[in-house]
């Protein structure tokens, strides 16, 4: 009994979409396509940036965090192309970056004596 394996020409071509992901550039998008009122929230980390960019004639605002502005620039340049990035400014967050997203652990239940 022989198994027939498919050759390369018999395998149908699948459409492979090349998606650019923020974690490839060491970035984290906190808010995407938002308004300035939501971007001014002080509960964001202090290393967050407000990024303004244009896609198809519409202007958008993202709140993005990264260690360096160059990582943010590279991400938006590669994702949306040349002349799409308008501005990168410091965000309004006040939370220490190390403690952003930290949830206090629940205390263990006290044992009862019998």
C-alpha cells in the first residue's frame, strides 16, 4: 500500500496576508482610533505617546506605548506608508510604566479553627 503525496504544483496557493503586528516593533497600542478626550486619561502609563496619522484622507489618533519613539515611527511607517504619520507627542498618563496593568492579588482566605 503506497500513499500518494501531493507535489508542490498540486497544492493550491493560499492567500497569505502579511500583517504588521505591534509586538514585532516592541510597541503596544492602548487605544486605537480614538478621540482626544479619551486619550487625556491620566490612568495610562507615563511612557505612552499620542500618535496622529492619516489614512485615506482621515486623521486618526492612537495611544501607543513603547520604549523608544523610533519603534513607534517604524511601526506606523511600515503599516500605513510614507507621509501617513503626522505627529508623535507625549501622552497624558501619570502611572509608572512598571505598575501599569498590575492587579493586586487577592488575599488568601483565613482558615477557621475547629
